C-alpha cells in the first residue's frame, strides 16, 4: 500500500502545526489566568487601597497566582503594597497585610 505524496505532505504539515496550536492555546490560558488574578486582587483590595494597580507574576507558583497590589491607602497619605495570593483551584484570593514603602525599602539588618 503506497501513500500519495499529497497525503504524506498533508500529514506532515498537520503534525508540524499541532505544537503551535497547543502553544497558542496555552498562551491564551495564561493570559486568562493573569486577567482573573488582576481583577480579583484589585476587587479584594478596593476597601483598603485607592486607585490600586496590580502587578501580576506571569505564571505564579504551581498552585497559586501571585500579585502585588499597590496604591494610596484609603483615608491616609503615602503608598502601600499588599501581596495577593490567588488559589488556582478555587479561584479565590487572599490579601497579605499592608506594606509601606518605608518597610519595603528598609535596609537589611
């Protein structure tokens, strides 16, 4: 049984495109996860930070998405940052305490 050159070429072309399609879908899934981390972390910080900005770790850890949420503390001056942890399984977030710029930039002891 012989395979026609056209059929062989089509099979080779299809096989070579599969990794690209998988990679593209993976990029989309990572982007969707980053957007969800950002949205949920900003919402969680809304009670404590005015005009918050989230910086999302591109991939997080195996189990968690991670972000730093920063901005002006509500009712106070200065700037604070809170660590936001996003559970990849439950898609819920938790915030760490308020870290001031002074705390973040303090010299090591």
